[in-house]
């Protein structure tokens, strides 16, 4: 039977403590080998990708709507914790209105080589720190035919709860891993046959239209952090520098919007 919780300090619920504390979660989730999936749809996509849950947490009213999930969890001896909304909010730091949470085992990241092996279109996220932008980029990548995403060492965690939620769980279907070191990894991409295109504003940049008119067979598009954009070393290391043509006196777009434009043009 589902396990009723009455105390937010219950040690069995440690995975769910302080979900809105970004600094805490950045530190503790990777160390403990877990991530948090939120909502029925996201949890089901994680399970479909073969990820293993540690436990589930939900309000009692969701036991009926998620009866198949609860039954499966119980058949696999995976705990299902149930509590009132005030207790769950006290535990997690926010009001849970998306059905359920699941504490999931964090999968082992594949090697860069294995991710690149069959890829023709790759997006590299350099030091993008906003989890919402990371999630939005993954959603566009899934929708627009990108084969893989690489994230640099200082990029936000694609498996952080907000990233997963904004991606609508597509972070589970697009192959991805971290590329380290960076920007030395540009040479690794080139060694694997990729033309490396840096999205940046520079005097020698070419229009996205020009690159899309005759795209390389294997292409890696590098998107930079919010505000500062790509590092000078990355831009200097790239095979080409690409800009999106703009009107109305606007010089750039939000990185998630810019990535979607580039992915669509180069699909």
C-alpha cells in the first residue's frame, strides 16, 4: 500500500528536501546519484527511457489518476509516499500541482565518442547557466531533428528539475553528455569529422542563411551563455562564426530562441 507521510522531516524523504534550493540541489543531486522528475508525463518519459525510480511522492488525490504507475511501483517494491499538500509543500518548498514527483537514479553519462558516432547535427551548450534555457533548447533539439547535445563543464544540469520540466521530458530522448575539457573539445569535434560553427556576433561572421544553403555533412553548432555569449577562445577555435540576420535594430535573441532558429534552418 502507499506509505502515508505525516512528518516532512521523515528521513525516508531526504531525496525531496528543498527542491527549490538550487544551490543545495546542484550539490546534492549529482553527489547522491539522483534527479527529480515532476509530473505524470515527465515521469512516464523517464521510465520509457529506461531510467529507474528510487521512490514516488504524491498527494492522495493522484492515487486514482496514477493507479497504473502506483501498481507498477508496488509490484517492483518501489516506495510510493503519499501526503497532504501542506506536508509536501513544507518538505519540497513548493506547492505540488502536477500530480507527482519521482526520485530517479541518475544514469551514467555516455562517452562523447559514443554520442557523436552516428550524429550528423549536434548542438553544444557553452556555460548556459539558466535551467529554463537548457530545458527549452532540449525541447527544440528533440522537435527539430538534432541528433545529440553536448554540454560544457560549467553548463547548468540538464537533469535539474526545472530543466526537465521545461523540456517536457525530451531531455530523456535526445542523447547528451558533458564535453570536458572545453574549449579544447572543439578539436575533438573536428577529429570526429564535424564542422564547428560558433553562433556569435563578429566582423567575420557569415549569415545563417549562407551556412544553411550549403551545410556540412556533419555540423556542430555552439551556443553561448546568456549575456556574454561565447568565449573568445571558442570563437577563435571554430571553423566558422555564424549570425542570425536581424531587423528592427535588434542584435541578438535569447539563447533558447536563437538555438531553435538555428536548429530549424540547419535541420
